[in-house]
C-alpha cells in the first residue's frame, strides 16, 4: 500500500501543479494517516520529479509505431492460420496411444 499511496500523492501533486518532491509526498501520506516506508517517497520523487506526468498519463493507451507495423504483419499471418487450422488430425484410438508409450496404466 506504500506504493499506491505514493502514486496517489504524486497524482494529487501533479493535479495541483505542484512540484513532486519526497517531502510533499510524505506530507500528503501523513495527512491521509497512511504509513509509508521511507524509500518510496524518495523513489517516486526521483522518478517523477523531472518528468511531465501529464504526458505519461496521456501515453498510457498509445502504442509505439513499431508495434503498429508488427500488428499489421501479424494480421497477414493470422489470415493464413485458419487454412492450416481447418486440417484436423485424425483422433488416435486408445490402443494406439498406449502402444506408443509401451505400457498401459490399466493392465
């Protein structure tokens, strides 16, 4: 829960257009009566302090350009897959499958 409290604190600070620092994250967590391990506020402050949190939030649902090209290539392969999937192997009888292993569990 320490990580989650720090995430919410960072989002609150970003929403209020306040710089994200370890002290401010700690202050918000204390105001909410949440005990936070000391490493988390400083870790979040170092990770998010110089980043544009708004662009990080906006980029969550967007895919990279390389991913779009791979998806298009995957679509061509997916069209070829149904033709192969239509061929069903003939089911083996129980005797044949037992013979392959060299023993039967019920003998």
